[in-house]
């Protein structure tokens, strides 16, 4: 089976900013607990590769993913491609020096986990970041492809969830309690936390304003850009009648605002390609202010999904063709 690259961003996750804040908070709690117990927070290189079963999955994978991206290697003793892939992943886990944790799951002994992840064949490699599962690739992949995928995973973990990895000490005792490295508080953490609290309380206007406050002081803040795009999207679809929006889009293909509204619903529902395709098609048959309105909304939706997502990259190319 040929390896199948998957998006690091997964489906559109409108709770990504909240998850990022929760991940940071859990990492801080882990550091505080380690300090109370007199720990250094460092782990041995041997602890970067762990065997996981169904009983320990929540603690070893889900909880740890709040501190560091966890890569899951689904394998079996009888699987010959697994015997080629697993040693590469194990070596890279040590080489990456704590930027991700490798969890190995024997599918023969953990059928429930295999079913929950929807695995059709092995080897299969997933990641869990801040409790969110992301498919990476399936089948025996080359080392260059694996490195590119891991680099992108590490970048997503750092930029979206503030996961800077684990501290590794070659002289640390194997099996010690891990903890995330110290992370200094950012200058806008208070404002970002206010935005998350506003989202939690359903105050979308407050969340939008809080993210704008961050961007006024720090225009390049990626977390605030993502949060603002998501909060504004939620604000636009709040209270709309989905059936009516879709009827309007179907009955009035030339109505720009109807197509824009339907694209918002597509994206909220996780239908990323449908949302992008709808707006690109609309761009191709409009001119002037109508075309500008559609193009601007498409760019806003790109922010929601993330600039590195392959679907965004492909849609940008299609948009360029439609425009020029």
C-alpha cells in the first residue's frame, strides 16, 4: 500500500484556540506538579518511545498530548512493512530530542483502539495533539517523507497549541515522570485567555474584540489571527437557518451573498473543499465588487483552516487561476 499523506490540520476545528489554551494550562500544571515533587522535568531518551495499550491510552497518549505531540505507530508482529517503518520512527523520536513522543500500539492486542481510529491496514501512523487525533500516513513511507510530516506536526504543535516538547537528559533515569519545559508567559496571554473565556460563555462579540485587541498590539500573532477568524465565522452562522441558507444557495446561484453564507456553513460542518470550491466557482463568474466580496471571504476562510493546510494551498492555486 502506498503511503497516503494527510493534513496536519485535520478537519476544521473551531475549538482549536480553546484547546490550545487548555493544553498550555495542563502543561503548566504538569510542571508545577513536578516541581512540588522535586522533579527536574527531564526524561531519559529511552522514555521517548513507549508501548501503549487500551488501559493506558488515556493517560499515556491523551493526557501526554497536552504536553507534547504524541505520534502513534499502529503495528503487528506479522506485518513486514511495520518492521521497516517502526525502527525509523524510533530512531527519529530520539533524534528529535523530545519534540514528539512515540507511542507504539500492537493492533492484535488492542483491537478496540484500531477500530476507534478507523484503521483499515497497517502500518498506520497517527498523531494526537492536545487531545485531537490527526492522521499522518498509512503504509511504509520513506524517511524523507516521514521527516517532512514530523516537521509539520511539530510546527502545528508549537504554533497552534504552544507545545514546545519535553526536556531530555541522557543521564535521567528511564521511566521518570516527564514534564514539559518551562514556558515563559507571553505578553498577550491575558488577552488571549479573555478571548477563550468569552468563547466559552457564548460571547462571540467579546471574543472577536479580545482577539482584535491582541492583533492591535501584535499584528503577527498567529494564535490571535486563527482565533479571530474562527470567532467571526461562528458569529456569522449564529442563529441562521441552515436549510434556508442552502435553499437560497441552490435556488439563486448568481446571488453572491447566498453563496458566501452557504460556504460559511460548509466550513463549519467540516466540508472544507465544498466551501472553497463554491467560492472559487463564484469568483470565476463574477466581476467588480461582487468578485472582491467573494475573494475576501475566501481569504478569511483560509485563515480558519490554516495557511499550511494542503487544501488551502490547492485552493489558493485555483483562486489564482480563476482571477487571472
